[in-house]
C-alpha cells in the first residue's frame, strides 16, 4: 500500500493511502469519544492529537442491531467510543478546490454507516471530493427525555460538517461548494439540515433521495413515548440518566430496535413515530414550516423518490399474508385514521388507488405516496418558491429480487447513482445490463453536475427542467430519461388537502 503525504489538519497530522487515481483517508475522528459522561451529550469537537494518524481503514461503525425479518447486518466491528469518524476520497491534496459531496447514510436512523465499496466511483467519475460520515443511531442518537439532549445524531452530522468546513481545502475540496446527499434516512437528514439554524452556511446544495422532511413527522410526544417504553423495558426510572449511561450500548440499541419493530407490527405508519423531533432548540419548529418561510432560500435542491418504494417492506418482512381488495381497503382506512382523518377520507383514497392493479399493487402505491412521494412533492413545492434551482425526479427502473420483478423499490436507485451495480445491496446484485449501466452513468453525471453548479443537466440526458407548481416538471429516471409534467397527477391531487404544513 502506497501511503499519501502527511496532511496537517486542525486536529492533527493524517496519512492516507493511494488507490489508483484517488487518495483515500478513512476513519478520521471528527469528535471526542461519546462515552461515559459524554453519552447522550452533543458531540464535542475532537481535541488535537500528537503524532500521525494512519487513516488507512474504516473505523468501527456506530452501535446498532436489527431484528427486522429478512435484514441481516454484516459482521462489521461496532464501537460506541470510536465510531464518530468520516472518510474522504479525493483526486488530490492540492489547491484545486473541487466540489465536495458529503453522503449521509440511511438506515432509518437506526442502522447504517459511512462505509462504501473501495474506490468510490462518484469520486472517480467526477472531479469531486466525496466524504462519508458516521453518526449516533437509535437510542444513543435519538432518545427524547428531560436531561438528555434531543437529536444527538443530527448534531453529530452538523459537527462532521463543521470539521469538513475547517479542513476539506487540505484535501483538494472547496468549503464554499458543498453538497449533502443521502437516501432514505439520509435524505430525511439532509432535508432536515436545510432548516436547522446551527447548520447554516455548512453546505450549499441538497440531494434528498427517498426521504424528505415529512409533514406528519417530527412529533416530540412520539419520541417521548418511545423513550419511556425503552426505559420501562430496561426497568430504569424516568430521569435516571446515570443508569442510562451505565447500561451497555448494545442493550440500548437492541431495546430501541425491538420497540420500533413493535410499532411496525402494529401497522402504525412509521412517519408518525420516526425521529428526529422538534425540541425548540436544535429543531425549533417543523423543518418544512421553516423552509416554507424561506430559511433555506440559498440552498439548491434536488429531491425525488422511486416508483415502488414500499414494496421493499413486504420483501424484507417476507409477508405470507394473502391480500384481497377488502383487506387493502381496511388497511388504507386504518392508516388514514392513524393520520387523524375520518373513514370517509380513507375510502376516498382507496377509490383513487384501487385501479392500480392487484391488491398488493394498490397497497404499495398508497404507502409509497404516504411515506415518500407526497412529502418529496411538498418539499419541492415550498423550496421552489424561494430558490428556482429546485429539481424533482422519479426513479422508475424495474428491478428483480430472486428472479421476480419487484419494481423500482426503496433504495433500488442507490447502486445506480453510486455506480456500484456490481456490488451486492439489500436486494442482492443488480442485473448489470447495458441499459442499467447507461442509466447509472446518466445518474452519476447528473448528481455530479448538480454538485458543481446547482443544475443536474449534462449532454447525456434530455433537458431536466426546474420544478415549479404550475407545471411540476419531473425527470423520469428509467430505461428512458425524460422530463414530464406532473406524473401520477390523480394521486397527487388526492393528497392536496392532506399532509399540508
């Protein structure tokens, strides 16, 4: 392994390694170890170290677990103490000031990490610097009770962005041209960061994929309820912070996942319960309401979803339940009641979706819109009023799982925009056909172009027009890449008086 020259950062000297045309630096600590008295506290900036830090391999990932049927975590080392780190891929440690793309990982704010296949292809393909981060998850990152700081995982993300602002120029990056992007909880995070006062000025552009600030989320009382249930399970009294600081991180993660799965089995829409939460401090009010007021008017936005997002949940659960149209109707009515709507509205929504095909397709189309597509539209609607560099997409490429076509499922676009079609993902390996490879190249080029200029257009696609309420131009990313007016308009209109902020 050929190592790089020593980089003198604000926290100490760092040495990485060369990987073809890229220089790679892994596992760089951006905060102090969040253990002992620092558990459940905002991140503390990393103190300067002595000697040279060998940034040659990933750090352990943040403590996590998954009891979700069908989802098995790989055997990756975990650590509460040593996981607040970031990773950098760059073409050179020079003064070229390349655009910076910071990826915030998904995983429901419960799982995931900044680890990526070696030789990240976005960095290889474009003259950009790519950074990935870890942040605290589950109970360690998003507990909600008096005496504990709210939204710690989001504060970790902000601390990492502050480190990037101070140091990325040493790695050939431009601190004045930073794009944050992510899928699922990553998209949820980056769109939330648009509104947070403490994150102001740390980035210029946002790409929110299959995760946009949801009008029905950020409910503090739901976070309090979930934390209270965790305390009850662990037999810890409310307010007993010392006991919470003594219990093992793995036990906290396991209990949090178990409680979250109980909500899922009760078929409560996850958008009602998921963190982060409005605390009046780190998140002063609902982020979408703040965006509507124009607090993110200086941020360019690309936002979108996949056509069949919610199919993934049925795959992971391995649902054997045979659905008929009456069961689907009841499920839709039940879901709308959870949203605070009456049965009449639920029946109206059922009528809109019942023509989508078989019962599975009807249910999946409804939940795709409830959980992902309509919230993406709401974000684009509000942001486009304040910043004309707002773009919308819908990923439509049909994927297969175990030989069966499952559609454009949640997260199915990841391998395309990362350029990792040959790398196994949650559905297995994507069929690396010529048409899939062509779409992957088009998407990578659009993501890179947007990071550089705030405009995703390039020579390889039809013109990607800006999103405006009067035409709702949306780029369809599939076998064909074309910009259309207001796709699935009938379903969008059905939600026009719902999920408003």
